C-alpha cells in the first residue's frame, strides 16, 4: 500500500481560516530539493510557522498547543497556485489525513488524493460552522466518514455530505495510489490482453 487506508476519521482539528492559501505558502520552493515524500512536514507553512532564525511563531495555529488532530480546516480556495505535489506531501508528512475547505484548487485536490490526504469540500455555511465550533472549543471533534461521504460534528450530530470521485474513493479506502491500483488488477489486465489481437 502507498499509504494507510482511509475509512472513518474522528479527530480534533487545526483551524486555518486564511483564504487563497497557495502551494508556495504550504511548502516554499526552496524546500523542494528532495524527491522522496519524507521530511516535508518539517517545513509545512515554514514561513508562517517560523521566524528567519528558526524560532517558532507563537501566534501561528500549528504552533498553538491548544490545537491538535489529524484534520486541517482551511479557508476558501485552499491549495491554489502552482501544481507542486510536494504541497500535498508536506500536509501528509506533518500528520494530517484530511483537509476541509469550502473550495480547493483542482490540482492540489488531486495531489492530496494520490498520497492519502482526503480533501473534503463543504459549503461556505458549514465551513463557517466548523471554524466557529473550533473557536468555541479547540477540542471539537469532527467525524469524517468516507464510506458514507459525510462530515459530522461528533457532539451535536450535525453533518453535511461531500462528493468524491468513485475511483479515488476506492483507492483511498484501500490505501492505493494509481500504481497500486494497477498492480491490484494485474491479473485482470493480463486476461484482457489475451483477448486482444497482436
């Protein structure tokens, strides 16, 4: 498997209400030298998390100890800008398994799905409810149910459905990237190939 299977996630969340967060803010270009997916989490939101001398900025959400969890709640148009897949790698490597936003840039959304991060797009109204709930209680628990495609406040039961491509959903449920998927159906491919003329 390329990553852990995703079925149902119950977690508190980090709120990042900034709109139009682009991939260069998620992982600055100067940290794109590695070709493996490991280590990028250390530099997730590097310029927002740290001073120039490497000192953590106390007022940035990822450095605030009252927040925790495997869910990142982002503002509208999360992941805009360049197509760098390292942005999704950084989100995953930091420990997030889900990003919730009212709108995602398509390329970032697809890059997340390829590495095991579930991008959940909700309505503007529901997004605001999530931010308000976390502001009132940083320990607010959110349930992300991939099989039933719903995101729910555990305490109140209020929920909203979300959409996902069927192929990507099955891959997430199995922990597959595109290569894993092809390897999983290798016998079917070979049988189909036997029916084709040379």
